[in-house]
């Protein structure tokens, strides 16, 4: 049988599992499924398949094993490291159809969802139930929770809430051998043996495909204040971070350069945080449950400025201004894309 005939037979078998309309064998859509936000490796996938359940994922993995075809699991394809690029004729398993988000368990403060659920929708579901999913990043509107888990994403509030692995209680996975496993079962207290769930978190798809997850949720956060500070040199920033960590309830700390700021301002028409350019900037977000918390943050800024570690700063006066200050950091990746 020729290579073309074998490929056609494979696509037909995949169609029998997920439906022919959910198998993509050519065109721009196929290249899109075979890429992420990197441009170093051009995509060259064999095909893309979109299962709708963990059992369909299992059947696809078993078929690929029989055919001797490598697989690339694909989430929201927002990564910047090439982990979702299918550059050597791999079959892409895209989880776009697996987007179910279950009801929030408010007693246990947990939420169960499919791996294709978009991060921002999970955050919204938690918020609607009076709870909070704290792992957050600029791509939350398009990234998928399965990809977040597979990369152990940290996000912008890692200093306050830790990494994704700190919020995963249970996983449903299909191993590379095609076995369907339930790991952790969503228990907060589980000392039943080896925690295989933790092996899959951060495994980047090398051990199998994450199909569903049970996530731990947090209480809603207190009000926050957002500041952008200008620093004369990169070497000053560790001292800035240390000062805020000692004296404030730090929620986030991000760094960007003048070169990055200039690109964001030019691309999106955002206002500069203050008139004079500085070599480096740091964005600080602190929890301010009372006026004392905000006053403490301003005192830290005054101390740092007196020591010459920062030379200017701005405090967001509204939610809209806070969002614009965050955009100065979060829109950098977008300006670097071709």
C-alpha cells in the first residue's frame, strides 16, 4: 500500500471514531492546529483530529499506536516554546470540542471540567459561584486548562498563589499506551499511594493526553492596588521586589523594559505610565483590604525612591486604569508576533 493510501485509510479510521467532519487533513486549518505562537519550527502535521470525550481520545491513541504514528496533544496553542508544534508529520489531537465545565462544588470549593475548557471561562464559573480560580495570564481568553496543566503554567500571580500544580486535585488522562486513568479523584486529602497526577502536571504531553481535571478553588481575593514603577537599572529590581514582599501582601510582580514598553505603546496606542522614560519598569500588584494596606504600599514606594532604586511611579486610580497598566506588560507578546 502506498503512503498516500495508508494516509487515506488512517483518516477514514479516525473519522469512524470522531466523525469525518472532525478530522482535518489539509488546508490552513491543519497548519493552525499544528502550530503554537512560536515561528522557529514550521508546522507540518499529518492531520488533526478533534475528539469529544476521553473514550474517543483513548481510541485515537490506540489507533496511532497500531499505525506507528507520533502524536502531539494540542490545547489553545498559546505557548511560546514550541511544545505544541507538529513539525515532523505527527497526528495532532486537539481538545477544542472537550469544553464542558461542571457545576462548582461550593462545599468542597472545587470545579471539574474537560481539558479543552478555556481558562477565562473557568475563572468566570468560579466567580459566579463566589469563588476564585487564581492561575491567570494574558492568554487566559484562549488558553485551555489542559495545556495549563501540561505546562504547569504559573501566570501573573504565581508569587501569591503558586503554580498550576497547586490547584489540581484530580486528572483523567489517557497514557501513551492508550490506558484511561483516573488520578487523584479530586480528593483534598489523599494519601493512598503514588501521586501519579503530579507526574502528568508539567509533562508537556510526553506521558499522555490530559482529558479532564478537578480544580481547587480559593476564596475571592481582597481589593488590589496596581502600581507601575520606573527603575534606573535592572539590578535595582530585586531590591524593589524584596521591599514589597516584606511590607505588603504582594499579589503579583512583573518586569518589562523600555524597549518592550515602546512597542506596546506604539502598537496599541496606550498611554505611557509617566512622562519620562526609564530603562526598566516593574508592575506591582498588592492586596489592600483596608486603607492601611494602600498607605503601606505608598510608603514602600517613597522609601525606594529616596534610596534611588526607583525614580518614578504611578498608582492606578480605577479598574480601567489598572487594566491599562497591566496591558503594558501583557500585550508584549502580541507586539512581538509577526
